[in-house]
C-alpha cells in the first residue's frame, strides 16, 4: 500500500488515457462513469446503492461505517483526477464530501490527494512538429509565460477542456509521473470546506442557496449552464 496509488478519474475517455499511460506496477485507475451520489441528501444505506460509491469502497478495501478498517487500505495515495471545469470541480467536491463523512481517517492520515493537470499546451506555429513546448497549469499565468517564451505570435495554444483530450503519454508526463507531477494533499479543513459547500448549495435547505446566489450574482463573469 505504501507504494500503490489509486487514481479516481472522471469519465471513460480520461480513464482510457490514464490506464494506457500509468505505471502498471504501482498505479490503479477507477473511472467514474457517472456523477457520484450527493451524500449530503442521502442516508448511508442509499449511498451504498450507488454503483460508483460501491466500486470505490470495494477497490479501497477498508469497508465503511462500523466495518471501516484503515489497516486494510490498499493504496496510500488516493488521487482525485478530474477535468479543470465546472463538472470536474463538482465531482471533486462530492468525492471530498464522501470521504469527509464516511472515511475521514483517509484524510487524517494524509492519503487523499488532488491531481493538477495542465490547462494549456503550447507548441510552435508553422511547424509540422506536434511537440508541446510547455504545459501551463494556471490560466492567470498564460500571457506571462508566452512572453517568456518569445511572444504569443510564435505559438499556438491548445486548451485542454478535459483529461481525455490528452494522449496517454501527455497525461503521464504532466499529471501522473511521480518525478514531475504536482499533487495537492487534502487536509481535513479542505474536506470540511467541501462538505460545507455541498451542504449550502445542494442540501435540503433552500434559504442558504438563495443567500449565496444573491451575494455572488454580481461576481459572475462566465456562467456554465
């Protein structure tokens, strides 16, 4: 378990790239084929009826509830790897809420991580080469990094809307290779904040959602519907 990693991946296409690009000796892939159940509104028995949650519990090996045993955990790195968009953020938040509510010991022991895939790939213009010159992980630094490379007019920029847009080699190099990747370790405070967000925006109480929308309505620049 100390050397084993589980990537929880959004969607079949990303799951296919991850399976092809992984190190098969130490890395396992669990593709989520649908959105994980919102456990904020569900009792444990209903949560266990959700196919995605059952698969996750099975592959982790710990059991759940009174049967939970951290010593049976098969992976000491449980890595959430989702797209850098609204849906990916939603899935990540639901997963963190699930771990916070039903498997908090995974977080307390430092076993839960978030992968950091690139948002952009930059390659030279007017060349037959498809080689990516640089991957950019932060949207705010795109202009600055292009200037450092000699100016935006010299390069084409590809935005990765999803993990599935990267081929297995690119996904390995940027997001899965232990020597070069960046992982964010989840703290219990991170998970608690995710749980509060889900409770506020997706719980049974309407009033917190109404207050949130009224408070932030003027902050919205791009609305993904």
